[in-house]
C-alpha cells in the first residue's frame, strides 16, 4: 500500500492477489471501505487524492495475470463513509457496554451482537463461532470454546493479561471515552 501518482494525479495504490481477475473482481471496489479510508486519511494529511489504483495480480498454476482498476471517490462518498464509520463504532461501543452489563446472565449476553447473514461466516476459512449462530440456544455450547481476551497492544493479541495499556498508560476503555 502506498501513495503514488498515475497520469500526474495523486492516487493511493494497493496490490491484491486473486485466482481470478474477471469483470466481477474489477467491480468489487466501488464501495470498498478500505480504499475510501485510505483516500480520506491521505486527504487529512493534505494530499490531493480522491482515487484508488488497485493492481490485481492473478496467481494461477501456470501463469500470472495482471489488471488495474481505477476507482475514484467523490467527496460526498468519503464524507458519508466517515459518518458511517463513526456510527458503526458508536454502535460497537454501545453493544459492548450492554454485553458487559449483562455478562452475568450468559443466556442473554450473545444477543447484543447482530448476526451476519452474509458471506462473513464463510470468508477467510470460515468463522470459528458459526456453530453458535446455527443452534437455537447458543449459551449451552459456550463451554466448548476457550475464553481468550483480545489485547491489540500485546505481541500475542489473544494472550491472557491484566487490563492492557498503551505506551502512554491508557486503557482501551479510556481511549474509547467520548465516542458514544
């Protein structure tokens, strides 16, 4: 991933590998939050960028294929993306708070996270928790899973640890204050 130029205008550049680079692959980036986020971030640092250049590399058994996709984002799209990101984060924080509040009642704790009725359950080798979403009473199966606490600041983000802190001594809770 990088900032670059294409035909003398600024772009963000990303390489993607795939086994197929057909028409549907090329159309997959019009609503890709990853690239809207990159463009938005570059703008925040003063770069005149509104376009993503996605370079596809098709890795096949006997050959390699290449394709470039140029996706431009209007400012209204980027602004809408920014608002949506904050709304999603606010909902996540709210759901996390409700879950913590009701953690003493494991029969209700699972209800605060919405189900994903899409390909998220099967992407990237599938979700480890798919079984919980396909049974009527998920809490009765919780014992089949090991409890691990995710700590994004640790070398092993799933290792058990006391309340994690940033290098400056803040907890995640302190960093999330005011996002509601």
